[in-house]
């Protein structure tokens, strides 16, 4: 939050769902703040790798790709149900890590435990099948209150969506993507929307 509050983070890009995103790998003009940014990026990667290890995932086989800071204002940030990767095979072997930097509501995740049927429904081409899937409706997802330092791990093919920010203060969440080392890093700007999107 010190880095966010310093005013050196520029180039925020508005994304679908009316939230703002910034690449945490982008170098800053102020050398002191850039040293802090580099230290935070390194520490965050180590933190996520330990968390993956704690959940039985071998992080030595994974590479970290994107590390992005996301911010949304009161009432903004509602996303469509999506998976973070378009390739189902790569998604099943990859992981999204979210670190909450402010008090807020978490990303909404499926209420039911892991379901191959639900994950498969995210990647079918038949829109009618997706619409009829009771596993891909918002009522089948849940969000909870989170505090700074709480984090969430998702497999790349797990459907989820960001809920609207319920607080007056801007919400900040750090996003990281881990994917297999032997594969090209995925483009996390390309997501899979089972229900489709307007543009």
C-alpha cells in the first residue's frame, strides 16, 4: 500500500467489469520506489510459491508469468463468470493466485467442490449447453469477507468472477499466474467466458 500511495504507479488500464489494472513488472521512474517494487515482486512470488507448496502443488515445475495490480472503486469490478485461460489443457496445469491488499469481498468461486463436469462446461463451444448448465450460474458461486494479506488459489480452469467492490475505499488485489515451465507463458488478457461477452 505504501507503493500504491506514493503516486508513482501510472498507466492504469481500464478493463471489462470497470476495474483498473497495472503491470507490476513495469519499471518506475523513482529509483527508491522501483527498488521497493522489485522487492515486493520478488517477495510476492516467494509467498505464492510457498502457498502453492502448502497445498500440495510443486512450484518448482511452474513459472510465474503476469503479476498485475487490480483496483476498483465503489460498485465497480463485477465480472462475468470466466476462466483465466482459454486453453483447457494448459489451464488444468496452471494456477491463479490472488492476494488481497484491502478489506473487501473475495472473488466468487464455485460452492461445490472440484467438478470435472463444471470445468468441462467452461470450454464447450455449444452456448446452449453452457446456459443449461446449473453449475455455471451466479447462484452456484460464493464470496466471503477478506482482509489484507488473505489470498486465494485457483486452478486455471476453475470458473470464477470478481464481485463489485462494496466499500467506499478503492479495492486493491494482486494477481499472479503460474504455468508449466515447458510451455509458453499464457496471455492472461485472453480469458474464457463460457456465457460469452459483448465485446
